[in-house]
C-alpha cells in the first residue's frame, strides 16, 4: 500500500481556527508564490561550487534513476518481450498487447475494476464530504482531536481493516447474527461475503479517510468571511454552499476522488480476501496472478503498463481540473502536488 | 424603482426614530465578555464610527448587527423591529469585509451581481445595476477580471460596489481600508465619505485608526473593554474628551496628574494642583460636574498644539490668542530636554517639576526654537487645558 | 434565538456520526473478537479470555515475522532518510536540467498503485540477478529492503521539501552574517528548523514499512514479514489469533500516532 503516504502527512488543524491549517499534499500549508520559488542568489552562489551540488544531488538522483526509473522502464520494455516456453526472451513483440486487447477477458477485467473503483469513489465522496464539512465548519472544540480520530485508521494496519469485514460479513458473522436475532432473516445470508459488494464496502472503508483529508483541507482553508459575505448578500445556507463553498472545495473533491479511485483500482488484497470468485476480475489480481502464479511476466507487464498509463492519464486530468479550480487562497490538493508544475 | 423610492424615503421617514438601535447588547465568548451591555442609537444617514483598540468590542458589535454572531443578551432594533432572530441573509444591511472577502472563483461582475441574483432581481436589472455600481467606484472597465488580478485598492472598491449595489439602508464596514497603504487610504477616506453623502446610506464604520475616524465620521463611538467610552462628534472627542483614555487615544496629548483644589477664577474653570505643586485653572467638561469635588484625583489633558513654549526671561514671549480670553492662561515652568524636528513643527520636550513632562508643538517660523537645557515656560489657554476623568 | 433545533445541522451531525461509526465499528469488532472465548469466530460474542494472546506469544513463525518486519522497517527508515533528505534539499535549492523529471520520478511511488512498483522492482532485481533471499538471515533480503527504501523515500522527500519551502531563508542569511560558515549554518540553523519534519517522516516511513504488502509481496524471499504472515493465516481461514495480533498492531498504531502528533505539536 505504498500509495498511501501523501495524505498521511496532512497536519492536524489548529484549534485556534483561522486560515492556518491549509494542508496540501505532503501536508504543509503552501503558499502558491512559494511553489515555484526560484533559486536565490545564495543558491546560485553555492551551486557554482560544483562539488557541493554534485555531492548533494548524486546520491538522490542516481538512487531514483536506479531503483525507480530503470525498473519502470524495464517494466515497459518487458511488456514488449516474448515469453517462449516459459522463458523470457528479449525479442521485441507486440504479442502481449495484442493478446491483452484481443481476449475479451482482459478489457472486461479493466472495466470491472474501474466499475468497482468508481463505486468506491462515489460512496467515499458521499461519506466524507459531510464529515469533512462538519469537521471544518461545525466543530468548535477539540477539532484537532476529531481530525486525528478520522485519520488514525490510516495508521492502522491495512490488513486489519480489510479483514474486519470478514468477521462482519461472514456466514457466522456479526451482521448475520444480528439479522437472525432480530428475526429479519431465518437462515444466514451467504451472499454478504465473497461478493463485489463486500469488496466495495471494504475498499470504501479503507479509502474513505483518503478522500476526506484533501476535502477537509480545502474546506478548512476557505476563509470564513467568504461564507459570511454570501450570507450577507442574501444567500441562505444552502445557496451559500452551492455558490461559494462547493466551487471552492472542488479541488479537494477532485484530489480525494482521485485517491479513492486510483488506490482502490490498484488494490488486490481486499478483493482476494473478500471477493470470492469475482476477485479474479480485478485488474490488480490479474497482474498478481500473471506474475505470481502463471509466471507470464511479459503479459503481466503489459497489463501493468496499461494500468500505469490509465493512472497517469487520470492524474493528469485530475491535476489539470484541480489547477483550474484553485484560486490562490485555497489550499491545493494532493494531486496538484504531483501533477502541478515544479 | 421601488428600491430607489425606499432609499430616498429612508432618511426622511426615519428622521426621529434611529435606524439601528442597540439596547443592552452583550456578547460573551465563554468567560470573556466581548461586549458589555452597550446601548447605541444610530441616526439615519449618519456616518458613525466604532473606534477602538483591538479587543475593544467594535468588530463584535458590527458582527452582531450583521448577524454573523448571536448576541448573548440585548436587542438589535432596525427601524424599530428586533432583528436578533434573523439570519444575516434576511437583514437589511450589507457588509464590506476587512479583507474584502471577494469570491475568488467569480469575476468582478459576478461578485457584484451576487446579492442581486440571490434576491432574484431580473437579469436585465442586474446588468444595469451592476454596471452602475462599478461605474460609481470607477471600475467600469474591469468587470471581467478575476479579483486576484486587481490591486488592493481595486479589490476594496469591488467590495464596496458589491455591498452598495444592493442599496442597503445601512452599510457596515469592518476596517475596509486596513490593508491599503497610507496614501491610498487617505484618498479612499475622502472617496468613501463622498459616496456616503451622495448615496445617503447610513454607514457604521469600524476602525482602530483615530485619524481615519476623525476625518470621516459624523459621530464616533470610542469603545474600550466592551463598552462605549465616549460617544460624540469628532470635535467632542478631540476637544472635550471625557476620560484620560479618550484624550490619550484620540490624537496626541499631554496628561498631567492633578488634584481638584476648588473652583477657578472664572465660571467654567476649576482649580487644580498638578504634580510638582503648580496650581492651574483649567476647563471643566460640561457633563463632568462630579469631577469638581475638591480632593478628587484626576488628570489634565493639554494638546501639544495648544501649547506655546517661551524662553524664560522673555515674559511676553509670543502672545497667544488664548492669553486675551477671560479664562487666562495655564503656565508651567520646565527645562527643555529635546527638540525634535518634524517638518512644519518642532516637538519640544519639556521636563516639569515632579517627574512630569510635556511635549509642545513649536512653530519655528514664529520664534527661535529653545535649545535643550534651557529653562522655559509652557503656556496654554485655560479653555484648552481639559480636566478629564481617570 | 438561533440555538433552537435546526434540522439541517442535526442531519449533518448525524451523517458525520454515522461515518465515524462506519470507520471505527470494524476496528472495534476486531478488538472485541480478540478476547472472544471460542475457536470459531461467530455470533454471539463471548468476551473474556486472553488465550489468543497466549497463542500469539508462542507462535514462533509470527514472532520471527515480526522481528523481520522491524528490521526491515528500521532499514527502510535509514535508507529513506539518507536519500530523501538530500533529495528534498536538491529539489528546494539546486537547479539542474531534469529537475522536474527527477521530482516526478521520486514522487511516482506515492501515487501509483503499489502493485506496479512491486512488479517493476521484481523485474528489475530478477534482471540484475539479485536473489530475493540475499542478505538473509541477517536481514529479510536486499531486494525487499531496497524496495521499501525506493517506495518510501518519496514520503521523506515530500515532508522535508514542504518544510524547506516554508523555512525562512533569512535565518540562514542571518547565520552567515553572524560569521557561521555554511556547514555550521546547516547544523545550527537549517537542521534544527527541519528536524520535526525529518522525525515525522521517519515515523511515517517506519509505520508504512511495517504495514507494506504490495511491494513486499513480490520482493520477499524466504522470511515472511508480519503482514505477509498474517495474510497467510487469513488465506487459510480466520483464526482468533489473527484478532489478537491485529489488536496488538492497532494498539501500537495508536501509540505511534500519539507520538507523531506530539512531534508535530512541538513543531510550531
């Protein structure tokens, strides 16, 4: 679950209120003027002392090239390699992609995964927006504490969160037990666990805090005077939300939804644990089985590359949408942190 | 058109009834009393300033009138109707916010049109009224800009246009010029005053800047610790401060600790003994008879510009207009400690007997500036030396 | 006045409370079932035994896995800080061709599904011929250590970079003005300024490494990490022991976040 980190760093809001608690990705308040801060004269002076620059950048840059760039490029290269009798040869071929798009199963898998991810995204948004709204605007005391309470689950083991649903939804699980004891059903429901719905519920549970954090960050950064100005200009609470709060919170919504979508689409453990036969239909599970079971790495690489391309395309779109929706004084979401200009 | 009629009728119709009246208005935040049972009647069409240091309760008062906060106790009457239960969007007031609070995701034009659209004014009327409002603040050409593309002064005008386009009976302004630089602020002060007179809207204006308050206001309510310390015209507050705090807050002044000794040589004057032993006849504010009891410890306030410095041994010095008045003069002896050049005047610091000191504004053109160390007499017309409460 | 019942606000609070329950109820279930007195996880709950903690304490494989996870996490922190802190400085202060590309590259593992990073690194290590078990038993294996380092460096970079952007450079200039050379300025002014971010990032990397599965899954050699060990148990079916270990992990997570928030509070 290495996709989790950016939002985790978001700082708790200050109880004192005010505009101080703006959190972008990486979690720090971010002054747009600062984003592209050019190197100062002192920097250039230093940079001229070449060895220092070299020493400073050689380790991180070569590290990133060796352990990130090369592996990702290798994955791309591998997707064009041929598997012959279970052995990878370095002959170039488009066979993997032809097979990927030629077999109905694979595009169907991608669509199914996107469908699951979309449902998770929509539900996460529906759950987290009201909570973020209450946290940002309604909670007066112990705001830090309550915000912490929302993000604590992010620090709790992923497996624990996924597995809890097995206890709840299982045939002998709590939900069945409760339903039986109140007499709503006569025999335990077996459809609860090992279904797409179970996967969607668990993934929603796991990723809702990710959706919540950027939304909270933008809501918290909206100056209270803007909402007051709207009320002063004859808009009631509903219209104030519609015309002022909602448009200004869109960057956070975009960032939160992107998180939920990308992370749940890339998840392969919860589907395997809770999804039963459907689980094989998630694209990440496909990658997993092509690499771990079928040992068809080139085809697995091709599926990964498609996934990678879809993810990057989504991020680019989200980043652009988010950048358009930013108005200086409102904090940036995490997507812009990645997709925005340096 | 109805709105126009309404507006022009406003100041006349509400001539004797206050347009906004606060009765025993109190606001507590937890244990902190931000506003302590203040009462205030705002006259229709006037420019009323709530002046005070931060934490004095001026912004709280404004927010209660606007409806952003709910009062702990007391009433807010608008045209005689209690509006305490009304949310902001149902009150006939509009606000110009401190940091302007322009909607960043809307153009200047949409910002100004916001209130009209929320009241479902016909689209054609919205267009003309917005254009008129923008013209009024001289921003007619910038309607399509985003707020962030404007300078601070321009943003300030948009905020103003956004409020007055709704033709409110009362406009609330919360330190609207606070973010501007000094020169622009001075220009905008005159501009605001002009608009207020032209439109006939009642202004309730919050500021911590006493100079701003003096320049623009018909009346000033000087606030302190959640109460109104003194309410009156700028001249009232400047020339007849009720308390030491008022005298000190408005303009520069010299405060001398004094004890009431008895009645003075002329009616309206009172005799006090200041620190160091000198006995002076000073003016008594008409509504402060309670100060007149002998033995009361109090303060004398003399503005620096009311004082004249004369070198010792030149008893005539420069004749002051006050010298001819029946009230006579206040005369204090001391030693010059510093003479600080300040352009048109020189600020002469004079140490008096008994650790007291005063600053007098000396005009170098009329007489040579006394040198530090020289013995001088500081004189002021008695009616400009005010007895003030502690 | 306005303190009267307000349906809109009430509805909002209700929704917020419901979401809170949705987030916490499953965690509570796990904790409760860790003291469930039966071998089968079923309803109704029978509270009041610590025996599953006893079973856990004697589970050799689980303990080995926990030790391996801790080693891995410590190494991940060392690597991530060693690369990430200079990386953040490079991004903040140096201009060089390809800087934007470098930044995006470093942040990529944050944004990509872990499985993609996992299979890329698997392909890489297999390509260069580094055995997944190399380094074992001293460490869980070089590939997994490097893999965690690669994936989690980005956490350090974002945290420290964000802090550096807020850092007031005038402080460094003041230090230089007061006769400190660059080295002493760094130690006495810059480093103390970014220390909370560095510590916070270290804690974050530690926690994330302990919980990492997607990358670990593909790079692990002979020795399972704790999450993989639990995963193995789960694949075989639910045993109450899992609830016990999950509760222990939950408790430790809470402890970490308390530590973290303390650190962040001292920051300002």
